[in-house]
């Protein structure tokens, strides 16, 4: 690492809050699946900013949409109508099968929107007494880091020092539909769940799990809300990960890839009955649904289909997972995933996932550890078979080196 890189890292450490622990590289440029550091070293990006860069870095169509709109009109707030927002919301609803969508910025904001919608729906339509609505969540969940959301996290670090916690949530084990059925009571408004738990380490539920949850929720008049912020928009080889179980949740939350790797854009989508609980002034955001975000979001949705990115994720995800499963090293506990959403779990207590990610960095591949035990592999969906082979060769070489020196 050069002196320039060192100085920039130290500058960020000096003036920035230490709420992240980045890998020691200073990135300055990106194109497609590649990024370059300040010393012009090239890396294969196998992180995609936690799925936010599913279209690849600086996709020409997305950059053109951003540039054109930025030169015309960017932000006027929702106090006025704009040209593209309706088109963006219509496209999102048509693709996902929902009646209406509410635009926000970050994924966490969209999750907060889902919580508010579920509670108000419970009071207006289900007849739950005001102040008593409960939402069931799963152990290992990651839905964001706002004060409400960390209140129902099972991760100690996300909660430590941030009490008092928001009430109204009940936690059950993930991938346990019987626990869901037992937890439901007359005050249950919704079940909020990730179809695949990303931050927990790419944890896949059993086949049919979500279908059983949907049946239980329907029987008990409970909203099934799927957080598809990381898993949605083709990441797992389907438009939505819930589609693998042929489930249409009552509501979904989208974010990350919706902004095309350029802007924070998120949506809460649901059927009309749920969305109609919102009246003017109930909820909103100065930047939510701005003209710039709507233009980029609309283009991002169009590019998914124009360039067959969902099919590419399905086909190449299967291929890459098969190749990865040929890696036979004693420190590997499990290799799992769906589409281009893959985790390699490390079992050796002497070897951390971060140590391996640092070696991958040196070898020219960017990944990131999850909870010290899982290496996350989620490249842009535009990646080719040859580029995946290049990534595999780097991973295999690094793993051989780790095994030799373990």
C-alpha cells in the first residue's frame, strides 16, 4: 500500500466516526465488475456494495439517466408532482405484482415504513387495540440499524448501548414455521422475514419454509412482509427470493440494487388495503421519490430485463456454486447460496474470515467477512462465466495458501 493510500486512510480515521472497519484499500474508480485503487491496482468486486451494485459499476445506461436528469431537475420534494415518479412506481408494481408502492431512500427507512404500515393496518383493519400490535421477527435478522430496528435484533453489538428498546416485537428462530404458528396471538400484526438471511451469513431456509409461513399468516390474518433489500431484484436468480417458494407476500421491501449503484433508493410495496392506511402527512421523506431517484430506479428496473441479469444470476450462480464446492479444505465448514448470493463458512478457530478476505484483497479480489466466520461472495449480476472463472482461480490460490500455512 502506497504512502498516498496510508495518508487517506489515516485522514478518514482521524475525522470519521469509527463505526466501520474497512479493508485497507482506497478505491478511486469502477467499471463493470472491476474497481481500481489509488495506485491503479485492479480488483474483481465480489461484494457489489452488499448487492447495491448489482448492475455493475458506472453502468452506461444508469449513468446516462442520472446525468440527464441531474441536468434537468433533481429534487423538489413530494410537495409537488414530477414527471417520472409515477412511471417508476408503476413499473415496480407491475414487475412485482403489487397495487402500490411508497418510495423512500435507504433500506432501513423502507423497513420503518413497513413497520408503520403493519401497525396502522392492524388497528384499522384487524381491530387490534391501539398500542398493542406486535410484529414477529427472526433470530439472526438484519433489517437495518435505526433505534426501532436494533430493538428487535438478536445481535448483541447492534443493541449494546442503544437502549431503551422499542417494544412491540416478538422473536422466533429462523427456518421454523412451527415456531411462527405458536408465536401468533390476537395482537399479531405481521411477520417480517428475510427469505435468505444475508448479514447472518447467507443462511438459506429449508425448501417450502416461506410457503408454509405464508399459509400460516393467511390463516391467522397476519401480514407476511419479506425484506428483499439484499435478496431482491435478481440477486438470487429470481426477481424476488420469495419467488423460489412461489410466494407472493402481502408486502415487500426493496432497496440497494434499486438505485443502480448510484443513489440510495428504496420502496415499500403492498396491496391497496395496506397502503391505504397512509394519508397525507402520515409518513414521508424530503428525498424519498425525488425525480433523480425515480429516473435511476426506473432505468435500473428496465436494465434488469433488457440485459437478462436475473437469468444470468440464476445460471452463473449455479455454475459458480458448483465450482466453489470442489474446494476441499479442512477449514471450510460449508459453502451455500442461491443465484449470485453465496457464503463460504469458515470452521477453523485459528482462521478468521477477515484474514482470508485480506489475502483475497492482496490477490486482487474484494470480498467482506460476515461475523468473522463467513466470506460473502455477491458479484455484480453482469459478471460473465470467464470472469467467474478468474475469481475462482484467485479464491482457490488463496485457499491453498491458507491451508499450507494454517
